C-alpha cells in the first residue's frame, strides 16, 4: 500500500473514533422530547437533529406484556413523561443498543425513582445498586402499592427466563380489575 493511502486510512480511522466518542459524550448529558412509550421501562426520545434514541430506564424492570400491571405501568410512565422535555444521564448501552439512563423532568424528578415509588417496577438489582431505589421498593412493598398488592408478584426477569426456555406464562397470572 502506498504511504498516502495508509495515511489517509489512519486519518479516517482517527476521525471516526473521535466522532463516535464525541457523539456518545454528547448523548450522556443530552435533552430531548419523549415521543413514544414502549412499555413501563422503555421509551423513545427525540434529540436535536431529529435523532430518535430508545431509552431503557436505569435501575428498574417493569412488568412485561401479559403480566399484571403491564398496562398500568406503561400508562403511568406516559403520564410522567410523554411529550415532555427530559434530561438524560446515560450510564450504558445494552445488547439491544438501547441507552440505559436515568431520566429527569424539568423539576428535577427522576422517573425510575417515580416508577418504583408507585409500585410499578422492581429495582433491577442485577444491574443497579442504587440505595434510594432499594429503599423506595421496600416502602412500596410495605405499603402494598401497585404490583406489590399481589402476595408474590413474578419479577419480569423470571417471566423472560421462562419464555426463553419455551414455557408459556399466558395462564400464570390472575389479572384482577385495576391490574391491567
């Protein structure tokens, strides 16, 4: 290879690395408008430049479709943030390329904490050790709020594990009025 070609390729490599690092850095502290609620712990945000990014909320795991409180959690998340401007604090990217982030409303309210406080999500301790989330979950359990009204609600990670093993959970839940 010619020296000019090697130099060009190296410069292109450096530019692309710097560009992706800068893009990731910009996203870590970005703001935007929530444009879609996917479920009780996932939403889409529209950032500057009309870029849509899927956000998986940091520290929580909400009921999956078909589980008790799935619709209630999704609806509550929508009430909290749909069509509102929010600020992200991105911590990671998951295997599905969703950004994992804490989400703040204009008044400083953090949405993952609100979902736990309402009893509409579990603290996802496998990936998050936030003591405030742990305390809020204990308080929601003690008050039997939301999904904690059930004696022993099935965590979404157990539900997903059963599905991966080919086990249907369709008839596992006795969904009562108000838990939909």
